[in-house]
C-alpha cells in the first residue's frame, strides 16, 4: 500500500467463485487493546507495522484508505505489502464491502470491543507471519475501519528473549506459557475457581518473590483464608516449580 494522505483504493470485492483464504474471527475482550493506538514502545514490542484507516464515503458505498506507519520501516516489506493487499481484498467480500454490509456483519458476527464512545467490533485475521486486527465502526460520517498490522516474527523474538514466569495447563492438553507476570496471575485468578472441572494446573517458574506470594495469595483466597507468609519469607528461591491440581 502506498503512503498517501487520501486516495480511492483499487481493492475490489472478490468473485464468490473464489474461496476465502483468510477467515476473520471475533476478538475477545482481552484483545481489545490490539485495535487502538499504543505507545511507540508497545508498538515496537508487538511488532506493529502500521494501520490502514478506511471509510466508505458520504453515501456509504465508496472505499477510501490511508496508510499510517507505526513501526520499523524494514517491516513494511514487499512480502507484507503483497499479503496486506490480499487480506484487504478478501475483507472487501465481507465487512469492508460497504457501510450497510459492515453493519450487518457486526450484528451477526459479534466481536464487540470497548474503548470508544460508540460501539465498535473487532475481528482478527492471522497468517503464519502476520496478524491483522480489523476494528469496524459502522457509523455514517465517521472513519469506518482501522486495520492494524503486526509482524508475528517480532513478537516471537520478543517472547524468546523474555524468561517464562509461569505455565498453565488444562485437562484438554492445552498448555500456555507466560512471560508477563500480570497475565500469568490473571490466568490463575480466572481459572482457579474452575480447576475441578477444567483440570487446571499451574507451575510458577520465576523466583520473583512478589509473583510467588501473589500466586499463593490466590490459593488462600480460594478457601477464604489469608496467606500467613510474609513477603520476606518468599525471598528464598524455591527448589522447584509449584504445581496445583487434584483437589
């Protein structure tokens, strides 16, 4: 996509004979932050390349786009530009067809996200190397969509450089490793009450005393008790990770 202030894009809806390759899925409430502007530091950590701002014009049946770079210019590669064009072309068969289609799409596909004074909906398309977060705003007289683009390879590199703080698993076999202490504690808070039916287990991998105490606090809270151990008692690193389960 070319960097121009405003232009009518040559993206055209695909023929119904062409199968859709990139299927968007509704965003969860936890993913809402991906659809809005972030700090330069957050953009760099997430591998944000930029976003496309779109609107359907006065009558709701035009298609105008503006590209806003938000990251390392080397990420805006020919490979990315080619795939971005392909993704937008496919979205033109769905929510980006026109204003009326967007309104219907949001009504039938969910994806409500918070963050603005008018109800917006978010949808995610993910490919092997990129994630595209489409925020739909089906309001006449306003910008109607923002497509924020991330390079997943940057995210994977960032994750690889961060030490894991904890890991959770479920009876289904699903396993998630966390490098963000807040996300790890949030997972424990949300899943711990349902451990008996979900098979939820956790393993704390960090030696950080504040994280270890916060995890134990949640265990005691589950039984309506207060953790009797002080933070100082957690200063001694554990000999192994802590596992929870089988109650």
